[in-house]
C-alpha cells in the first residue's frame, strides 16, 4: 500500500504500464463511474487529493503524472470496482490507447 485515508487506498498495480503505476480505489464499493450516486461524489475530490499526495510521495509534482479512470469493457475496465490509475515516471504519449 502506498496511500490510505478514511475513504480511499492506493497500491501498486501488479501489471504496471509505467515506472510508477498505482491504483487509487474507494473503500466503499462502487462498480464504475456510471454507478456513482450523489452521495458518492466526494470520492472524486478525494481521489484528486490522493493523486496530489502520490505525486509528492513519488517526486513527480513538477514532471507530471496521468490520472485515468476507465468505465466499461470497451474502455478497458477489467475489474468491477471503481479505480483510478496513477501513472508517472516516464513521458506518457498522447493520444492514449
């Protein structure tokens, strides 16, 4: 585990796509973006705050990072639990995918 607060936790991805690749996940179950209810909206802000903390922890505040959330199988969502990919540590190309 590389980050934890009252609503989220983050850990390194077991199939990293960048030198730094962590998953930020809510502790409460939400399957995907389309299942986020009004009561879940604070999770988005909490995920951004977690990304800020990870950027500082991994010393990528200045160089940058990418935060990705996939919704549905065509977008690449392989796990039915909302999660954000924190990617950093190399130049990331555009467009993704």
